[in-house]
């Protein structure tokens, strides 16, 4: 395996298109094994994502948390701080926002939603601040700490759901009370206004990462800590600020999901978005505009996969296997964009002589 010295846009595009074609061909074998017509299934997936206004709205609803969480993770990844804690940060953002919503149900909608959004950002940011501080102060492994903190956050929500926040009116069912109407995000064009927030954040994160001093410092630190130190960048401060932004965006996702989708706080509030966003962030090369495209395409895959389960009677496991196979090839293509395989002739006496690439 040899790292490519330079890859043209045409070569990169060719590799990715080849991966998509191979993914569809390989997935077709699975579909044929289920006694179904591959083209009909693929068309049904698109129909399931865009076929009606309702399905289109569901696709957008699935894309919104992916977009916002991916933006947050991209900031951390640009600095090579491997934030695997999106799930926990979403949960804690939802917790902080829910506390505000449940304690102040009679506040006017604009005031309450603003306070909930700020609380969500603070909750996610503070939860991310813990591994950021440990990393900045003692150089701890952020991957392990952020991952383990996910379980703490989710177990905390479970405790609230089954314990002190359990709704006495739910007839013993472990459920937290619903928010008042003032605590629910209004809809715009049939979809909660989270999609507007997501589009605004794409622009803001792009400007922050590409046209501000702090964004430049984050990028430099990601390239080389020694270079950043030589340039006079405050390493600890930059890590703290970047991860506060990263966790804050994940926390805002939690607020939006709790308010607009669940209308309450529950242990399912994150729904695996924190882990899925790692994939979409990586596929988007940590670039805000590309995150929009990749997140929407991933939402199409999720929504379409759900639709074909009903339309063709495909088991959920088979639909998820189909999604996984497509993702496997797409993610695998990134390896071949960066590396190439070189075969060495074992019969030649010339050490290291290459006969193909």
C-alpha cells in the first residue's frame, strides 16, 4: 500500500463513481437472493424518499440532525480531536433544553425556544468540555473518553425517565411529560424550522472555519501541534474553544430533536445520530457545504430503506444489510483515493521492482 503523492479531481471522481457502481452491483446480488428485481427496489428507495410530500418531509427531518451534528464533529475533526461523543452531547443538550421547557411551560414561545436552544448548546458544550480539558491538560485519549461518556449521558436520561422525571399521568409507563406547545419548534413549509437552522449553521461554520482567525488556528493545530506552537497559537485555549463549539452544535441537535420530533425527553433522543454523523462528516471531507449533500443522501438511504421494508416485505435486517453494503463501498473508496496498491514481482532479483499499480 503506497500513499498517492497527488490525486487529480478526475481520478478522485472516477474512484468514487466506481465504488458506487460496485455497491449497486453487489447489493443487487442480495436483492436477487430475496427474489426481487434490483431496479424496482432502487426505484422504490427513491420513491420512498421523494415520492410524496410526506416522504420528502420525513427525509428532511432525518437529514437535519445529521447536518448539525456533522458540522459540530467536523470542527473537532479538523483539529484532529476525535470526538466520538456526539451521542452523549446530543443527550445532554436535550436534557438541559428539557429542563428549561419543563420548568417554564408558560413562557412565550419565542422566549422559551431561545432559552431552550441556549441551554442545549451549553449542555452539549459542557459535556464536551470534560474530555477537551483532560486532553489539553494531560494529553489523554479523547476517543476513549468521549465514547465512554456517551454511556454515562444515556444512562442519566434513562434514570430520569424511570425515576424523578417520570410522568405520574402516564399510568406507570416510563415516560417524561411532554413539553407545552410553547416549547415545540414551529413548522415552516410543513417541516419543523430545524431545517432553516441547519442551513444557517452551514454558512456560519463555513465562514468560521475558512475566514476567521480562530478557524485558521484550529486548522493549523490539526496539521501540526509543533507548527501551531511555533506560530504562537495557544494550544490549550484553542482546543477548549473548538470543542465547546463542537459539543454545542451537538447539544443544539438534542434540543431540536427533543422539541420538534419527540416533544419530550427520552433515551431515544439521539437515535444513533452521533455515530452516523461521524460517517457523514468523514465522507464530506470535513467541509460544511459538502456535509449538506452527504447528509441528505444518507437520509435518502435511511428513508428509502424504511420504505422498501413495507413495499416489498423485506425484513429490517435485510434492509439494513443493503444500506451497510452501500456504505461499505463508499467508505472504502476513500482509502483508494489516498492510497494505491502496488504489486511486487517475487521472481525478480531487483529488490523493490514494481510491475504494476
